[in-house]
C-alpha cells in the first residue's frame, strides 16, 4: 500500500515535470550542503527548478506521465533541473556551476520530447542562449537586405558626388 507521504511526493514531482520543456538529470555526489544550496540559488535565480529525488518515487512520477524511458537514467543519487521556459537553460545553469565546482555530472535529460545522453546534454549546455540565437537569426535575415540598401545607396551617393563635382567645376570656370 502506498503511503500518503510518498503519494504526495510523487504528485509534487509530476506537477513540476508536467509542463516542463526540459528535464536534466544529474549526479550530485561530492557536493556538500553549502554547494547544493548555492546551486539551488543559481537555479532559482534563473527560473529553473532543482530537486533531489528518490529514484523509486521518480520512476513512479515519470511513469504516470508516460516518460518511462527516463527510468534507465535513474541510477544512484539523482537530482533534476527543470525548466518550463527554455529548453537549454537547466543544462546551461548546471554546466556553469560545474565549471566552477567540477560537479554535478550530467546523467542525461529529456528535452522537447526526446531523451538525451549525458554527452548530448553537455553539447546542449554549450549552445548560446535563446536570445543570442534569435539575434543571430535576425542578423542573418538582415544581412542581405542591408547589403542591397548599401548597394542602392552607393549609386545615389556616387551620383550626388558626380553632380557636386560638375557644379564645383562650373563654378570654378
């Protein structure tokens, strides 16, 4: 029989991951309490939910939401970082923290309906942020238009220079 406290924990977990765009699982072994508190603070400031979870309860929660393929990643101490806003944000926050502390280690993740290995999550974390990517796309679209405007503007500028030179020559004569 399921204990009410365990049922409540599973319900809390399913509430957290139900609308998630990104779920990153990591192994926090080696971090002391102050380090984990610092990691939680960084996650909170970024809008990422960070929770240490029991694997058996996590398996139930993921199973209830039809995410059973994540169960293979639930080995050993596990924490999850979840974002409902940005797919890469949890991985980026954890990578930034890991660059300073050398921990936690990625186990894998579930991003945009697909299971990712630890290596793939590491690559996802190295991508630029959403705003930077959008800026790059806008810049890419603007470049041809800017080139065309410069080309058209150059012809007009050259015409103005030629007319000014003719005018100056006539004034001098």
